[in-house]
C-alpha cells in the first residue's frame, strides 16, 4: 500500500510539474493583480503596490484592474516616496471619492497610513512582516496574524474586510496571495520577503482553487475557509514539502483563462 501511494504521489508530482513548466510563465500572468506589482522594479515600491493590489483583489477582473490603476495613479511614480513624504490629510484627500465595490477612499487611506506607520517603524513592509516570524511555527499564518494587527493600528475607518485575520477562520486568500508574491521567487513571483520561508506558505484559496481542489480530491470541506486552505496546502506539501504553494499560479490559470481546459487536467490527475 505504501509503495502504491508513493508511486501515485510521484505521478501526481510529475503532472503538476509539467503544468508548472507550461503555465508558470510571465506571458500567462494577465489577467491577474500581479501585473500591477511587476510594473515597479524597486522592492520598496513593489511591496506597497503588492499590498494594495492584493487587498483590492475581489470582484471581477476588469473592476480590480481599474481600481488598482486608480490607486497607483494617485500615488505617482514611487509609492514609497508618496507614503513617506505626503502628510496624512493630503493622503486622505487624494483618495476622496475612490470606490472599489464596498471599499471607500477613507478606508483605503487608513490602510495606507497603517502601512506607512509599519514602514517607519521597521524600515519596510517586508521587515515589518519578518519581525512577526517566530521560530517553531509550522506555517506563516501566525506571522500573518501579527502583521495584520500591525497594519490595523491606524486612525480612521476600520476596513477589516481588507485585512482579515487568520484567527477569524478566514482563508485570508488575498493576504496569502500577497505572501506568495513576496516570499516565493520564480518566473512569476518576484519574492523579496522572508527568504527561505517558502515551505511555510499557505495556499491562497480563491474560488477557482477551491473548486479545483475539491475536484482533485484535496479537500472535502464545503466552504473555502482557513481549514480548507490548510488542508489543501498539506496535500501539496506531501508532494513538494519545500514549496507547497509552487503550483498555485499554474492551477489557478486553469480556472481564470478561457483558453485552457481544466477538465482535461482533472481527468489526468484522477488517472494518476
């Protein structure tokens, strides 16, 4: 039984690796909020753009892209310089009238001011996140919890829907997506945070990944909550212990892009 299971895992890993080689490419990024992040060559700017792009990544792709471009247009060529040099009232004024679905300009300005506070204290958002990492923790979820609480320490409307905490049971899809972008480094993910921590990442469980994970038999949970995200991550960790989120981008392309055929992949997976 153990030998058969091991052989099946090897076939599954090989199938996923072929998918990764085919789809984990820069030309496959669009449509994805990561497009906005990669426009900025400097890590100090990129991490701020990453945070903004990730928290607004809900709704349809067209609206997400338009909102991200609106935010970046208000922040200018260097988001870091904008945050550190613009005073709080001016930032609030800059986002007056901004609206992305249920998120208003006051909420987004408050989040930016929370990010600025963290940058001033730690030197960068990446450093602020890394200060929350403690030895012996199996995943980066506890560090994410501390990071969220740090970003929530601002004055203004409280946009908790933009900054869900793992302790609430939320899958924290958008924030785990931010960590995938910022921690992993390959042809798609730019990296720059928490070097060597790829093994502790958790799958950003969006509706596409959740639907696919259920079809692949990676989870039987009915809702895409944190327990489901951890369960799916653990199944991938069996196949790729050093990098369980490696296949997230390629797999989500199957659900996002209309020119791909997820049913063919699922059939091949079940045949392993």
